[in-house]
C-alpha cells in the first residue's frame, strides 16, 4: 500500500513516503520538469549526497542528515536536468559518506541488483544504479571518485559515465575528495546517456573528431578474472568484425615510459590523494561530531586517522606526472578500453573480512584509478556477461574529450549500444 502523500517545500513537489520495493531510494517524490527540453519524458533519481531543495541530504549517514539542515536550493546539476525537461522521482541510497565501492549499508540496506539479486550492486552510487536497473528511473546522477559510478554500472549491467574532472558543476554536491570527485551519470541506454551528458557538460554543438585508434590496455585486461578476460576479447572481436577496427594492445609501461605497474595509479598516487582530502573534508566532522559509523567505514577510517599527510606529498606530485604521461598517450581521435571491474559482483554479505575486502577493492581500484588519476572521461558499457552476471567494458578518451567519446561509442558498438 502506498504511504501518505505530503506537500514538499519545492513548488509543485509531492512526496511519497512509501519505500520502493528494491531498496534503491531514501525518499520518493515527484519533482516535475521546469520546462520542455531534450530530456522531456525521462525520469531521474539523485544520489543522496546531491542537494534537493527542502530535503535533508543524508550522505549515506543518518548522523549527517540529522545534524545538517535541508538545503534551500537544488544542486545546479539538478536544475540543469529539470530545465532540460526531465522529471526527478526521488533521492537514491548512497553508501556511508560515499566512502565505499560495495553498496552494502548498515543504515539503509543493500539496494537490489536487478541482474544478480543475490549479489551486491556496487557503490557508492548503489541506489542510483539500482533505481535505473530496476526500472524506477531512466537515469540517475551520482558521484565518482574511486569508481563510485563506474563500479555499480558494471555490476548492475547499465551504462555509466565518469566525465572529465570538474566538467559538470559540483555546486550543491557535498564535498568529498575535491581533486578526484566528479558528478557522473548512470543510464539505461546509451542514447539517454549521450543526451544527459551533453546537457550537464554544457556541450557546444560542433563536429566530433573522427576515431583514429582503438587501444586495449593489456595490463587492465590481465588484472581481471580469466572469464572476464575471455569476454573482453570476444567483445573486441565483435567490434573488429563489425567495424574493421581492431584494438591495438598497449601496456602501461608503454604509456608512461617507465617500468612501473598499473597498480601504481592507485597504490602510489590516487589513494594517498583521496585519503588526505578525506581527512580534510570529512575527517574533521567525524572527529568532532563522533557519529556512529558503520562497520565498513569504521575499518576504513582507522587507516584515514593514522594517515601521514606529509609523507604522502610525493604521491600528490606523482598524480600530476601520471596525468601528463597518460594524456600524452591519448591524443585526439584515440580511445582506450579495459574491463570496468575485474570480476562479477561479489555475493551479498561476503565482504566481511579484511582479506575479502582487499580481494575486491585492490584489483577493482587498479582499474578505476587509471581514469581517475588521468582525469579521463570514461564510459562503462554493459557488454560482458560472466556466469549470468554483468560486467562492464570501459572506454576512455583524453582529458576534456568527453564529446568525442560520446560520439565514438555508437559507431564502435553498433546495435550493442541500443
């Protein structure tokens, strides 16, 4: 039975307090479009670290929600979507303080993975992915730092885009890791993703550069499970047969010109930057407010609290070096691909030990940190299936070449992009 309907603070908004059957939403409501536009007829949800006027933002934490007032204004990216004709239908569950990739919340539960209901949806944009995959919305906006849009898109079998860093306005998005975090998009179809991205990117209409080279990051493929590797090669073979474009293998050492592993993008660069910034953006609140923390965040925050910021400054410099080297290897007209995640979604409740957490996080972030440290636009395409479960195949282009990437994928993927 539906819950009571209340009048919201925002003009024209109604609020339905009944939970959705998939555990994807914190709150259901109907916030109509401001005017017709290119997104007319599309429904969207908003990750609950992005402001909706008149509604407390939980940040995945009941303590945060109760200690912060409701915003007066929508986040600017929300207003962009409403002004382009889309209708907002709710706020989506986020992992606690968005510091997670698994999608299991002690406070809000685990949103249903529509393609693999016994498995995690991935996080931290867990409810965003679940709301799209379960048909509650056509698309959702989330945030991505270490993979929080791309990982749930991969594990739930939908489209997900992390744009070039700061291409989309973050006004009204709660601070997390400013040098790494960006607003991203999860969508049921590539056509929708393309239209939404061009609204949020404020794209200027102009001819896209032609696709000249398709690279495959061999180190990224090798980091994945054997079954995922086989699916990657099959997908690339389909692309080659359909388009005549054969992916050229390239190793990380060839990209950066030094004999260092792909994992350095995470372990010796991005991870330290993320941790130092988390100390500043949320560590101060945790230390002073002393909120109840869920088990996973408590374990992670122990490392944050003990982190040596001064010793990590070398890693921050390394981030800039990697940004320069990776982007130099991705000139205009070049796309590079690799598996979005190294495996299918783990079973729900299986990430309870430190070894299990490391077994999922370390290989996953080896893949997601590549675009993160280089600030690349990356799109996870739902092209792979292993044991009946989805895995994304990611395509990335050089920094600020978002529109080129969006234009290249339909030509590369053909009917698979429908």
